[in-house]
């Protein structure tokens, strides 16, 4: 008799499912039933606006540094990310011991949750929060507690406080939030943190912080809570999604414990070199952030005119609404544009489109106008 491997696996496996990412271009074209030759011909004209990547590419200095680093790829990387930590520590006015670098902020989130929450513990997050919080909590054997947003889009901090119990170990809050795009003020977060016991770990996930730096106080120095861990990434504004680098900032004693769970060489050498150089290309990064924000405003107005804008966004994506959202996804794919369905986040009638370049956004809007019934 065939072995039931799910039964052999740890019990929480039954509640887990693989993360569904934004659809890669070649996968979408394969699903349309195209031949290999047709796929090759269509790849460059197909537009992926489904994973909130930087549409302008990576900072030029990062590309050069990565290519230079490739010659050393036969060696293990620096497992402690010494240089990257030194530079990030200077940038944030902290010590290198207050940093933990990961294979994307995704790994950092998983490490933190696995370190502090296990069987019998609870991890709280918003119902429409980043899905990885739920997956990582379940994988760790902990119980996830999902709290509905106040207006469908904004974290309800009072409702989160209401479900805090003796079993609560971790609270996860993304600001700006993905996928809803909402933003909490630093003052609102501090009022919330003041009401929370100091031993509870709060993951403040700032994957999209570069898009609000001009309107949000720096949380690394502006917020006060013993268990606060601020997470950042090089995947969005810094344009290094494919290289996988993210980091956490917290008290050194907290990160020393998390570091016990980290695998030896979790951040590869090309990624370390590129991240270091990207920090040195700050002007390029901020110029692209400005362009993205201008394009976001343009997309929001156009979606408003089409009467389908779902909510204002503070990040590099916009939500739009349609009662036949899943049909729209397929129709847009036929037109060569991939967007992100939010049904897995409990929003079956909402789609998320990442802000692309001007020409990508034009193509998306043209395709949308064409396929809207
Ligand atoms: C809120 C949020 N946190 C974390 C991540 C993970 O990013 P990465 O692992 O690429 O750093 C994402 C990616 O979409 C995100 O939206």
C-alpha cells in the first residue's frame, strides 16, 4: 500500500498549503496553451504587474557589483554579512548586532515566528495581512489568530489588542499593508504598543517603507517597545527581488536568539554585494520611488474614472474592484497583462496591480478598458 506522506509529516502539514506567488510570465503563456516558439516570441511583450517588484530594474551600481562578485561564487559567502551589516548599521544609526539579514525578508519573518512561537502559542495578524504570517505560524505549530480590518483595508489595532491573551507570542503588522495598501501613523502604532505587554514580539513589516518615507516618522528610532522587530527588504524599491535580501532591526538580545535558527550561509554572495551597492545608489532608488508614486496617482485616477478603484494605496500597487474579478484576470492575461487576484486574501472581487513603468501602465489601462464589460 502506498505510504500516506501527509500522515507521516508533522501534524500541522494538513493545515498548510504552498504560497501562491504572482504568476510568472512564462507560466501564464504556457497556461494559454502556446507552443515553446510562441512563448519565446511573446515573453518580452507580456507585462507582469503581480508581485510589486521595481519595474525599472535594479540600481546600476548593484548590477555592476553583482557581476563583479560572480567570480567569487565558488566560495561560500560571508555567513555574517559583515560589510552589509556595517553599512546598514550606519544608515540606521544602530549597531551591527541589532541587525539580522535574511534570504529575503520572508526568511526573516519565518525565523522570527519559528523562534518565538510553537505549539500552544498564538500569533496575531490582520485577516487581510501578508499571507506569509499565517503560513509561517502554522508551519511552526502555533495558532494563527486573524483579526478583521476596521474598514476592510486598515489594521484594527484595538481589535488586535482585544484578542491578546496569555498565549500571544507574536503580533505581525505590515505598514504600509500588503495587500490592502493602507498606512498607520507612527503615533497610532505607539499608542497600540504602549498597551501591549513588553514580552510580546511585534513584527513591524516595512517592506514598502521607501514609498512613505517622506510622510512617516522613522519607526526604528520613533517607536518604543521592548519586543519590537522592524523588518525591511531590498525586494521592492531597491529592485533586488530576485536576489533575496531582507533584514530585521531589533534589540541585540532578541536577534541573538533568532540567529540560533538561521542557517549558516542564508544570504548568497551576489545578493550581499548587490545590496551593499544598492545602498550606495540611493539617489537612483529614490528617483524611481518618485516615478512610481507619480504613476500610482495616474493609475488611481484612471481606475477611479473607470469606477473600479477599490482603495487608496500608500505602496507600489493599487487595488481595483470588479464583481467578476476572476474573469477579468483571465481576460487581462489574454491581452498580455498579469495582475494579482486577491481571492486567497478573502477578497474575491478585488485585484491588485503593481505600479509599472509609464508604458506598462498604459498597456494595462488599455487592456482593462478593452476587457471591462
Ligand atoms: C508585506 C510584505 N512583507 C514581506 C514580503 C516579502 O518580501 P521579500 O521576501 O522579497 O523580502 C512581501 C513581499 O511581497 C510583502 O509584501
